[in-house]
């Protein structure tokens, strides 16, 4: 297909969206994309187990949603305690790119938690809705680790690290915190926090309140989040969509099957390979469960 034909088709679809908007959004389809779980880079997702969010994992479902024939809007269902700032930014930017290309409004619906990176994703929508008990906010940056200097000695191990460059080795959990390392970390956190704040401000604009606690990492529940301008209203997916688009079909967009299911449904796996995969998965799952629980526990979820 020639680029000219493709451009004409895109223009026709965009014109169709505009006509539907002018007619009160009658008919059409509202694709629904569920964004749920901690946010982590693909290489790090194994450490958090299944159900993590990153651009590679959601790209196809986002594209299918925005490219749905007769779509009049796209709905995002959010339930995330946050995670990687970079992946949060990448997913949110991709949502805005697709929304601009297809000229579709985006509505976000926060369920249990849309905090930190989860709220970063929510701000990719044109409107944000919460329930009366949703936890929203946490516009801040956190870094946590363990100190195990005494432990390593007790089990008879000696830590050996060799570097070229004074800044190459910092905040080793098996060594004392060196002078200047915490200041360096706060500098990185400050830069990320500034980017987060600028994103929220650019997306929410004058809707944001002037509460000094907005960017302190604090969280709020439902109606209070609306009062502060972090959300636009209290409402559920079905309730809002049926009011806004009474004649539209609500269509759930499904993400690709997990790797294990794809293996069973496609490429053959011998018994030994399958057993090894299952064993590794169980061990990874045990560690992943603790890490996921730690993220969710920050918000009482």
C-alpha cells in the first residue's frame, strides 16, 4: 500500500472520529486497556514476576486500542503502585503519541491504587476518574536498600570490588555509606522528582490545587484527590462510559498470553525443559512475591 493511500486512510479515520464527537459521540466503540501491576523495565521484570508494566509489554495492546475501527475514545483502567520512572515516562508518552495521531480522547479510571508511576500513567489521560476509596498521588521519588556489612563478615565472606573511576562504586550494601554518596543519590532523586512534577503540571494545568503537599509524595483518597485537582471526578468505568457514550460498545483489549501459556500452546517443550522452567518459575515467583508485596504495601494494598 502506498504512503499516500495510508495517509488518506488515516485522515478519513480521524475525520470519522471528529464527526462522532460533533454528534455527541453516538455509537462507536470504546476500547479499554488495563494497566495493572508494578512498573519495571523488561530486563527487571523477572525480579518482580508476571504482571509488571513496561512499554514493550503494553505497546501492542495500546496500538490495537487506538487503531480500533470506530473508536470514539480510549479508556485506561489503572491499578499500579508505581516503579520505574523511565518506563512510566515511556508508556505515558506513547499514550499521548497515539492519542494525538488518532485524535481520540483518553479517560483514566483509577481502581485501588494509582500512585507514583501509576499516577504518572494516569496523567497521560485527558480526564482522570477515581472511586471514593482509590489511593492517588505519591508524586515523589523513593530509593530503598539494605545494609549487610556485619552479616557478610559473620558468614565468612570478604567483599572485593575493583574499579577505575571514583564514581563507579557507590552505596554498596556490604560497605559503610561513603561521605557524599547520599548527597549524590538525593541529586538524582531531585532531577527525577522535577521531571515528575513538570509532567503532572503540564497535564493537569490549572485543574491542580495549590496545596503545598501536592508534590511531597503524599497520597489521598478518592474525593480529596478530586478536590486537589489530581482527578476530575468520582466514577466507575461503566458508569462514566455509559453516560458519556450511551450507544458505544465497551470493548476490553486483552494483553498477550503469559510466556508459560504461549509455550504450552505453541512450541513443544520436552519434559526436562518444562520441569526446569517450572522450578525456575517457582523460585522466581517466591522472590517476586516479596518484592511486589513491598511495593503494594506502601499504600496499604
